[in-house]
C-alpha cells in the first residue's frame, strides 16, 4: 500500500514527481484518484479509534489513518475523541480522570451500532488503545494523521513527541488540530510535520468564496484540510444589533482549489466526503485526499475513477 505523500522539505521530491505525472490542463481531471483516509480509523465500519477499526480500515485498503489523541491521567497518549467517556464507552467522565490501564478496561465499542442498528461490541468488547499500541499495529508504509483533541496543548505535544521518538515514527506521522495552540507546542520539534493552521485555511477559503480574493498564498510545505461541506452561521452587525443566517456551505470549489493550487505541491484534504458523488467531485477538483467514515463504502468510487470513469459535472474541473 502506498504511503501518503504529504510534503515537507525533505519529502517534497516524491510529491513533485507525482504531480508532474498529472495532466495539468485545468479542464482535464487528474488521473490519480484522491487517497482514502480512514476517519478515526473508519468510524462507520467499527468502533472509532480502536485497534479493530484500524484492522478493518487496512483490510479495506485505506491509504492512511486519521486518529484522535488525548492524554490519560498518567500522561499516556491514547486514542479517544469525545470530551466524555459516556459518549462511546461503558464509562463516564473525562478521559483525563483515569489512567491508561483503567481506560484500557473500558469498552470503546459499547455505543457502536452496525448498519442494522445492532450493538455487536457489547458482547465483543474492544479497549481504548494507547498511541504506542496503534503505531505498532499499523504498517510502517501507512501514513498516520494524529488529531490532537485535548488542552492544554503543551503536555500532550510533549507526550506524543516522546512516543513518536521512541517508536521512530516521526516520518510517517502528520499532526493536526483545530486549536492553533498545537502549532506552537509542536514548533519546538523540527521533525514534526504539521497541517496548516485551521484558522489560516478557513480564512483563505472565505476570502475566495466571499470576496473573490486569493491574496494569502499557501505554504507548500504544509498540507491543508477543511470540511467538504459544513453548516456555518453568517453574522451581520449593524447599529440596532445583529442578524444571523445559517448556511450549508460548500468550501471546496473550483475557485478555492485553484487558489490553493497556485503551488503545485500544495497537498489538500477534504474532510467528510462520504458519498460516491462527493468523492467524484473531489477528484474532479484535483484534491489529493478525502477523509471518509467508511473506506469500505468509498473504495468502489475510487476504483471506478482509477479505471478511467472520470466524467465531471459541468461546474467542476481539475485545477491542476
């Protein structure tokens, strides 16, 4: 399975070679289908962020794994996303109140329902794994994206960095967070690969969509990620107060993709692509990867694109 080609200084050459193989005419779809990144290990296929989810995602030929990280009470990085244990497990309270051994005894599949609405993991419990266990379960040629989910950032960054160093895993890990504090926390580690700050990515997208402006040039060394589609609130302020409108916004368009692709090595990931139609649209825009809840469900769309079925909607075309 091919590793995810996320650029960073020493890693730019393979991606440049990959981009050079593309047909770069703006009206021609890229021949390379977007890579499939398993969201939380494939949250629709198995209990999220578990070794079972990782195993299934790999069996479904996911190209990379996106995993959520928090710290236990004894400072061990482990895989869990929600603020409270009751959201997914048979426990309750914040992750940080229990140590790693106690968290491993909880059933991370307690609330998971399969396609028929059944609760299969209540009879077959799966624990909350540590980051170290997850890295050892994932082949070295599979890229791992770690989504930092707890604050403060500094102690978690230090604990994660320690594990990555001891497991010699820096080269296959890229770091992401919705909180810019992690940009600062990981800046002390020169080997760290970081996504562009979400605030910067959001602002560039909005500049293009709302002001038809692409002034803030992206850093080609930092991959960018944002939701494919997201509900947002637009706030208008005036003398007598303010008004709000809710909008279901499509952030990745030909214009926004073109803005990011001013640097041909800029690596783009669309978050929340979960239908064949959206996968095809992302491919038509020339996006590099999509974050999906079910690698099993999206693999047929990728295979169709790879076979040459590359018809694009009239309003969507590759920007590379």
